[in-house]
C-alpha cells in the first residue's frame, strides 16, 4: 500500500520550514466535509481544551504550538528509515471546537467529532488538550468493545473524583473509562508513575481491577526494552489505544506542562518507548498536557511532536500491512 501524493507533507526542499501556514507535519488540511476525507487513513486532530485541568492551565494552547513545532519534522525516521507519509494517507483534520465554559458540552462535541472519524475508517492521532481529552475520544473508539491501553504518564489519572464529587477532571479520565466499559483493565498498562501523592486511592483501584502499574523506579531498574516487552504482552493483539501525557518525561526535557514530576525518563527514552510498540494493534493515539505558557524554550512542544512522529512510524506500517 502506498499513499496518494496529494497527502505528502510539504518538503523543506521545496518551501523552507519556517514558511507557509503551519499544519501538523506540514500535511494537507481537510475539513470533515471534504470529499477527500474518505481517502484518509490517519487523521491528526487538535483538541484545544483544558477545562479538566485542576492545577496550572494552558494545554488549550497546545494544538497551535504543536502545529508550529511540527514543521521541524521531516518525512523519514532517523533510525528505522520508516517514511510514514508514503505508506498511508495522513492529513491534518483541524481542531475540535470545544466549549471552554461547559465540560459536558465539550465532552459531547469531542465524541461527535471522533464518531465521524470512526465512520470514515480514520485512525486518529490527537494533539491535546489536557488528559480529560482522552475520555471522549475513547467513547468514540470503543463502540465495538473495551480496548487495551498503553499509557505513559507520571500519574495514573484513575482517581474517583476531585473537590468532593467532581467526576470529570484530567485526574479521572481512566477511572471513568473503566467504569463505562471503554477499557479492559486487564489489558491496560500505565508506565512511569511517580511523584508525591494525595493518597493511594488511585493505585488501590488499579490493583482492584487488574491494571498493571509500572512505577518509575521499576522502569529505571529494568530499562526500556524489558518494560516495553511486558507492555506488548499485556495489550496483546487486540485493539489498543496509546495515551501519552508529556509529563511522563522528566521536566528537564519537558518543562512545559501543568503537573511536572521529577525523576523521569530523558528525551531519548521518551522516543524509544513508542518505537518499542511496533506491531501493536493501535486504533488511536494521543499526546496530551503540553502547556505552551510553561514552555518558554519551545523544547516541550518539539519533543511532543517528535514523539507524535514516532507514533506515526508505528501506526502507518501497521495500517499499511492491514
Ligand atoms: Mn495524565
Ligand atoms: Mn500526568
């Protein structure tokens, strides 16, 4: 399977990378009513929304910054040689329009957008947005049954509620997803968990439903290759979602996020963990919690889009085979 040249990104050989209107990876931008939507296999989508944020806000500004930083990405992987944009048709499908004043309305709008992608047979790669973004995306993707998930994060995001009963925050999306039957907890692995805690309520829930939590001390002791072999074994061959909170990475490398935790992986390991997912049956992925107001150097956004390119380099070959 090869892609239609219409869907190839603009090359820096043809137009300097600082020029032009920035789209994700310099891909063509299509609206959902574009007749060419039927030809798209991987859709990059922005969700500029952070109404689930409980601490320092800013990920609503993520998609615009990530589009700009993504103009730095070239067409070929530096290690594997994979050229994802020539394997399947990829496009920038624009942003979901959230309602920043109404969480439930925003959740509905996001799910409605992704329902249309599912109907069109498009695998979404999302740029958030805070981590609550993953819940409405999963509601659209898990229509045929619960999914597995590989989740990179400092935090489990499995808390029951905040502020005495608020159920929808960026600390609760995967608790709701398990309750709603969107995730099969036995096929969920959370990697990189660390930092000070409110209490152990989230970890106790993980244990009670069989979610595998790999805390950071185990990650560093075992190393990327061993940990990711276990992750692949946990999710198996059935449909699996990939969710990547940029605060998984050490704040030295990714300071631009709302809830940083020290002692994390470096930027090389941040890429490597995704490369180790080659062959996994990924039906969608996201990169969340990039907060440009805290990203003075722009390094966080550049790392995030570099990780998104790693995601494309495992998703495209898988889709091209299927
Ligand atoms: Mn998170
Ligand atoms: Mn986090």
